[in-house]
């Protein structure tokens, strides 16, 4: 009762002071204010304190992104909508809303689905609109600022039945678009643009457009916030991660320096990154790797061998793409043959011809980018380490043996297309509605890695150097080390497993244990008598939390401690 009493007093004071403070959303609202917040927790009331309550027509309460009942609104795509009492017309503003589209129609005439709109002829500071549609066989979320004469549209790929946080901020000089807390684009804004058509509806709306023909939204909407200023990027990121939210399909929220996919190809095409994007082997046979170890790489016959990953998730975001791998072999003619590719090269392809050229292709909604590296000398019987990096708005880069051999700068689009339904190793597939064709690579592949960030020059070189080192055998027969030694684990940082190597020069009791930062023992890897020799074991930390840990090798006469980092 006390809490309700205080809230009533606050509301009364706000109403009483409105002429002096200017807190009415459509008049001279106090600066830097959240002027409307619709949490949709049981109703469409405004929780900001300004009483800009929504009026619901048909939309029904449903579960929010966390699974809480009656905490979001579901729109049927036919006639459901929510009308708001204000147009929220401010010279600067931020609109942020969560949405999950169930169905998205192909864009024809005005056939798009409105999430939010504020627009009418009397708007002084320009319109704001967020909608979804399908074009070029891709589902998109679009931000629209403009009217009859000037239109600023930008669209970005999304998936149906997944939650997204869409945010747009507007000043009188620029418009910024965000998806899941990530800045996707900043566009110069001519200002004060709006529709010139009067349809009699002068306020903001949810789930429906100003012209209601063909614009109903089909899906769920939640947590709409409207500010009369531009909130900082950090605040937008906080809105995305509010209450611990992490999207199951988002890679932009992953920790830095994490392998998004790792294919050791040591007898299978399993994904060792922990994300479960396992591949299937079709015809390719095991062969020697670059260290002449049998059965630890795959060989492709150039006729019909390939490895395929179905419905991969997390391999890359729209902002960046990085992968590296080892390969031996070239095309037998001048035709490009793919090491790694996706269907119709969409969104990427990495290929080699008869040894002179490399091709790295990235497809965006606007254009296909082709980086061709020429004048190479490639020995078909030698293993090479290759790397490819795309960074939105900046560059494409290609590396061989840790050295950049080609780059493309200039007009680089802001985002590549979403991951393909299929990723191929050793094949390039061209597919139409009526036919399918493929070109196959003849040679060997090993240690294919996808990263969740754009690799720097130094990182590419480090991967090459580390992966070029001769590996330590699991327990080398007839080898007796001269001294005790504990080696640094590899890889480091790691997720979820890493390799620890150590030397024991004499028979005896030895222990290898793992501790957290507080000194608490979390794992015992060895605690028994061991024979003299060189050892290598794999530590799987899948059940542990991200953080810094220590591992200690200890005998009666020796002790050594090293640090490693688990990042999930």
C-alpha cells in the first residue's frame, strides 16, 4: 500500500507540474527523458510515468522472450494493432523495440509488415518506421525515414521465429540503426521528412501502418521504449543484454577471440568448438596431415568428394567473417575450385585455380565482392595455411602462411548476408529452382577454423605459427626427457578443450591439477605413478564457467604452474 501511495503522489505531482516542467510527450518534454515505455506486462499501459497508454485492438497477451506468460503482445497479421496517443515528434529521439516475426511476406507494392510507425503530415521533425519484409529470397528488418520526396531505407537480414532488438536513433543530421545492440549503420539525415498524405491517423502505432492495407505484423512485440534524445551505444547494448538475455542465434554477443567453428578433420568432421555444427563426410577419405600423421586430415578426389555442414549457426555474424585452414592441392585447370564455400557463393566462397590465383567472394544485399589474388606460385604437393577476413564497411583480406597476399578496400558494404543453410568443404555448389551443379576440389584439407570476430594481421600470423609447430606425441615411446617440464597449453584461450603437454624424466608419483582464481581445486587430471616420458592430454572444460584458471604439475622434486583462460 505504501508503494502504491508514493506512486500516486508522484503521478499527481507530475501532472500538476506539467505546465512548468514541460513533461507532456507531444509538447516541450523535459530533455533526456524516457517518454514512453510499454513492457506489455498484462496490458499496454505506459510505465514511464507520462501516461501515454496504448489502446489494444485484437492483439493478445503471450509469452515474452524469457518465456514469461502475459508479458508480450501477439499480432495475428490480419487486423491486430495497438494505437498510441502521441506521435512522439522530437528533434532527437530513440525508439527501441523487441520483435519476433512468425511470417514475413514477399515485398510487393506495400506488402510489408509494420512493427512501429510514427508519421503524419503535421510531424515537424520527421517520421520513424520499423518494418519487416522479404526480398531477394531473404527475410529482412527495415528502418525507414522519409516521405514522398526523400526516403532513407536500410534493411538487414533476420530469421523468422527469433527475437530481435531493433533500435533507431535520430538527430537532425544523422540516423543510426542497431540490431541486437550492435550499430549497423549511420546515415546522413536531411531532417524534417515525413509523409505528405493525410489518412486521418495522427499518432504512433504498433503492429500496423498508417495505411493499414497489407501492413499488419504477424508475430510478437515486446518492450517498446521511446526517448526524446539519443541514448548512448552502451545503453542500447544494455537494453539488449537486459536480464541476462543472450540470443541463441547471435554471434555478436559472444566473447572475443572464440572459435565459432573448429574442424580438426581427424577421422571425422565433428565441430570441436562446442557449438555443435558438425559436418557430414561424402566420399572424402582420411589421409596424412601436414606432419605426416596418418588419418588426421581429409583428401578429396576432385570428382564428387565433399564435406557438408547443414544449417550452421554462429559461424559468423553480418558484421564480420573470418576463417583459416590448411590445404594442399590446386585446380587441374584454370577453373576456380573451392576450399570452402556456400550455395551460389552466398554469402561466401574461397577458391583456388591452377595455382596462380586465389578467389575470396563475399555477398551482401547490395553487391557481390570478389577479391582475386594473382601471381601466386603454389606447389600442389605442399601444405599451405590460408586465411580470409571480411570486416563490415572496411575491407576484405586474404592470407597465405601468415602473410597478407591480397586486400580489397573502398566501398565495402555494411553487412554480409546471413549464413547459408549449407557450408561445403571441397565443393562449390550452384543451385536454381530446377537444377544443381557442382565443381569439386582435388587435394587435402585440415584444421578449418571459423572465428566470431575479424582476425587482425597479428592474429592470423599467430595461428599460422602455432599450427606450424611439430606436435608432441601423446606418450613418445623410447624417449626419456632430461628434465621436468610443463608446457603452455594450446590453444589458449580455449573453448571448451585444450591440450596440456609435460615431460617426466624419471618414474614416480606425479599429479596434474587445475585450480580456479581463488585456489580452489576444480579438476584432477593425473594423480598416480607415471613412467618417464613425454605426455600430452586433452582437458575438456565444458562444465566450467568462463574465466582464468591455473594448472600445476607436481612431483616429489618438481612443481610448475601455468595460467590458461577459458572463454565460452
